[in-house]
């Protein structure tokens, strides 16, 4: 018996693709809203993080 035959015998299985699509859609809609709502200053601050040279980083390199 093929795998698809097992899935066809489960009652209520057709609701799972709808739930998965809904979660996928809501998550990426939230990410897009967050990306457009973030302030420019925050983006500039996050953009500079890899380039900053902190004293803590210098101490860690010595150890």
C-alpha cells in the first residue's frame, strides 16, 4: 500500500494543509510588516554592529 493511501484513510486530514498555509502566510506577513515598520536609526545601528570594535572583544582575543 502506498503512503498516499494511508493519508486518504485518516479522517480530517484535509484541514492540515489549510492550517500550514495559514501559519506560513501569517508569519511572513508579520515579517514584512516588521521590516517596513522598523526605524531607520535602528537599521543603521544594526548595520554597524559587525564593524564596531569593543574593548570586550579585544580582551577576548588575548585570552
